[in-house]
């Protein structure tokens, strides 16, 4: 049996100013966070994502990070773990927003 370590991934350590959806649109993009921070962490650890400590999120950043995990082909059990282990004391509504992005991407993915 393989035991994964649980890690808290603080988005504020990536940037306190989350940026646009794609790298080509500017710095601190959702694409960059997903591909270079979140996915590598998920390869070896159970990751709980802490959303606190930043100066706001654009919906495109959040959708690209979390909906993009589905499009990146992560196994469903890893996706569900992330979806169910989000943390925000500052704005708990972010959690339901992200869960909806992930659920929508899962539905779209299953209809292909």
C-alpha cells in the first residue's frame, strides 16, 4: 500500500496577484499555476489547496486551474480529492465556485 503525504499548497506562495487564464495573456496565470505548481504537487502528494492570502481571483484563473485539471486528464480520484480539499477562511464562496467549475468540466469530459 502506498501512502501519500498531505501537503498544503498556498496559492499566495505562487502569487498574491493571481492573473489571467493563460500564460500568453500575462504573468501569474491559471495555466502556469496548474501546470507548474498544482499538477507536479499532485504527482507525489495529496494536496489541499489554500485559497487565502491573495488580492482576489478572476473566474478565468480559477476555471483554468481547476477545470483545467480535468482537461489535463488527471485521474478522477485525484480530481475528487482536490475538489473536496479546498480551503478558504477569507471567502468560502470560492470553494463552491471552484467545485462547480470542476463538476462542469467532469460532465463535459464524460460526454466526449
